C-alpha cells in the first residue's frame, strides 16, 4: 500500500528531477513510514531551480517520491493558483492509497476536503497550533484575522474526522484540537534523537572567558519566532552592563529587518546572523558552541530545536507556548511577547552558573525521553492503525 502525505514545506526541483528540502524532512525522515507502507508519496509545492539552495538535502529516493503542486508563496499567490492546486489534489490519492495529513497546513486542508467527499479514512499528525501562529505580531497580512478564525476551525474538524491522530504534545494540542473518541490516538513527537544527537553527560558549566554566548535557531521567514523580542532583550541587558553575544542561526525574508533592528539598537558587534546551516550535525555544532539557548517564539507545537538543544546538555530559556511547558521547568520559561521578562530571565541565568548546571542536567535527562528507540514503536503502531482502517474501508467498498 502507498501512503500519501501532505506537507506545506517548500521544495526545490533541479533539472535532473531531484527534489531538495531544507530542515529535517530529507529522505531519512520519510523512511520511518516505509516500516508499514510499501511506498510514500509526498504532496508539496515545488519550484524549479538550477541548483539546490545551500544546506538543503535530497528528499526523494528509493520508494519515496513527490507529487509536485504548483508553487506559491503567501495567501495571495495561493488564491491565484487555487484552481490548479485543487485539480492536482483531487488526483493525489489513488484508489488503493492511504492518506496522512501533517497539520496544520493549507494543502492538508485542501486534501481533507477531497477525502471527506469520498468518505475516505485518513490520519493526521498534529504538529502546531495555528491559533497562535496567526496571533497579532506573528504575521503581517490583512488576512491574518480571517486566517486566525478559519484555520483553527479547519484543523479542529480534521482532527474530529480522522481515523487516527498523532500529536507532538502530551496534552496541549489534544485539548485544543481533540480527536474523535473512536480514533486511534497517540502522543509522538516527530523528533528522532539518535545516540549521536544526545550528549554523553551534562556539559560542565564554567564562567566563560568572554561574553556569555546565546544562540537562537529557527526560521526567519515569519515573525512568530519573535527574533525581534530576543534582539531587544539582548540590547536591554547589554545596556545594563551584561556581557553577551547572540548567534542567530537561520534565514528567511525577515532577516534584513532584524539586521536593521540590531543596527538601530547599536548592538551589531554583539549579534551575528549565521544564516542557514545543515540540519543535524550543522545545528549541533552551533549548539555546542553556545552557553545558553533561547527560543522566544509566539507559537510552537513541540519545538524540535528546543529538544535538540536540551539533548546537547545546553541550558535553555523559552516562552510558555504550545508544548514547551512539557519540556522545561517553569522557572526556565517566560510569557510570549514579553521583552522585559525575557531580558530578566537571561540576566538571572547568566549570573548564576550553578543554575545553568542544574538546567543542563535536567534538560539532558528530559531529552532522553525523545530517543528514536522509544518513539519508533509508537509511530509504527499509529501507521499500522491507519493502514488497517484504510484496508477495512477498501474491503467494505469493494464487497458492497
């Protein structure tokens, strides 16, 4: 049986037909589905390029293919290409295929409508909360209030209608977007920590030779990661005499304005924009050079990069959004959008090496719960439930 999976990630196709992706969704990510399904077809928007972007990896490979949808960026381009997108989505799922939607996502919502019309079973992997994703300050669009109303309602319906549901959080997303009582439901992060990703022991904390090194890792394509709040909090502490350096790892369309903000605040010598780095070892190298990881997001599901930072035995501060409280101690979290609270938390941790040592040990111990060996059986059972529900539907359709 072939599995059809929708993702909203933007992919690239080179002239030889290869498909490339940034982040963690390269070919090894999709092989987890091959433990239960014979093939995987990823449904995503794809743009043609001459050369893949730096720090991308190959997505397609043996038994993993891509159904390329017309490329778009932003709601206005989506509306202009909506008819062509819908036509492709209607043909995305073959007669004997199973369907899985990684939600929230525009393409997932489109395919859910197709599956609903067919009364066909499907599963969802719930990886984020669109309500906070479209909160004020997170997205600049006149459509933001409409999207904040519409998309969470669509996600709620998709979860209620799914025959199987996997949530990256233990409780938060389940309460906001509950599954059907009859659905097979599991808590399972999409993170796969290997032995290599986990530090052998908490790192020893000593007073740094120079400024305390802060690191942020995330996309700069949208505002909901709140890099502006982080830069302002760092500037506040620098004005107060605290010695800090900030590494911003990631790229996107908002990078120039964040660079302008650092210049306006007079802290360009203390803020380095590293750009995109390769997922896996590239991110780990950046984390291993830091003294403190900071994630100031306005919204999250269960942030992968936070778990990766914890796995390196790195002290972490993050906002109390999504599943973050399931990962960090309460004293290591701050309210979203609160520059003063974030500055205070950074200052308190920077001045207390013993606390950083406790944070490092606590984080590493918690990250071990996300080892691949522990999560793989849950995922496999979830995929198997989807396959069995699909086979039952196919049998009923052919025998009826």
